[in-house]
C-alpha cells in the first residue's frame, strides 16, 4: 500500500525534522511532499458518494452544488481492533477535499480562467469539521459533510478526501500537517445546464444527520433525477429545501375582471 502524501509550499528541509518516520521528495520547484507513516488505526470511507452536478461556469450567482452532498465517515480502531469512541470525538480532525481526474492521477481543482488567471474549478467549502451522530440505522459515527461543493466545468471527475489531525499547540504560520489517510470517491458527472437531470431527493443518511443538528440541507428533489438520464433541461423541479415553507396547497387568488 502506498504511503499518503501531502503537498505544502516549499520550506527548508530542517522544518520537517519533527515529522517522525517521514521522508521528503521534491516535486517541481514549488512543492515538497511530506511522506508520513500512517499508524493504520485511522480509516475514512465515503458513506455518501457524489453522483451528479450542474456546471456553474465562471459566474458566482448561479452556483449549483454536487448532488448528493458527499459524506465521509471516520473509523478509528484501538490496538485490539475495537472502535475508539474517545478519539472519534477529537474536535481537531479535519478532512480536506480536492477534485481529481477519473484515473486519480491528476489534480483538477485549479484551472485557468477566462481572464488568463488561475482560479478554482472546485468551488465552495473544501474543508469539513467532524460531526458525531447516528446514521440512518441508529449507529453512532463521526461524519464529515461537504454540502457546499460546486464544479465550474462539465466532465467526469472524482473527489479526493484527506484526513489530517491538527495539534493546536504545534500550529505555526509556516508549519505543516501530515496526512493520516486518504480516499477517492466514485466517478461522478458534471453536466451542462441543458443535460442536468435535476437534484435528487435527500437520502436517509442526510435526513438523519440533519435531524441531529448537522449543517446540511434536506432537498425534496426530483424523482426523475434518480434515473440518472440527462435531458432535464437544467430544471431543478422540487429541489428546494424541506426547511423552507411550501406554497403548495394554498388557495390561489382570483383576479377581478
């Protein structure tokens, strides 16, 4: 199994002497990679895979999120192989998300914009903090939710998630944080506005976490989107939040003639 990698701005090699069991490898002229020995007791898995999204282009006003929202679960086992609930509640575990090619070899997060400047292809909040709660089956777990991700350009991609454990006492302006473990999502499709099939109804897992206070939206969605067939005309029928008041069932006012 290959060791996890972490990319950081170029620092002096002496700054890495406190990273026990790690090595350094130069990549180009701007980055060093810190190769960190993973203890093996940490695992992350994508509990809710991304399926589809509508390309949001280079505007900021009409940004559609990746659907369903990716949810990553952290699994921590002790030396005996049993779940470690105390470590699971450590508040400074974070998961960072980037956009990758379908073969998992190329980072597609950044791109050159229309003004020839480098911008982000993957928009939204790329870092998630832990939420400890029960899943749709009532089993407790530690979840990292990404309900605010969007992609500017159409195509097929994967999401790469990396787990890092922050130590507040060791944080420095030019410091580094080793990657503990990582995982890739399944391939998902970013459609053009005409081909986008619409938002899907929220899953049981999303609804369960929402009921417990997780900051994630619940969508009514469009049942036709479950088929995954393109040609929805870019309409997101019924994709509004369940939390917002509905106007359905209210009597319509008649105009005076």
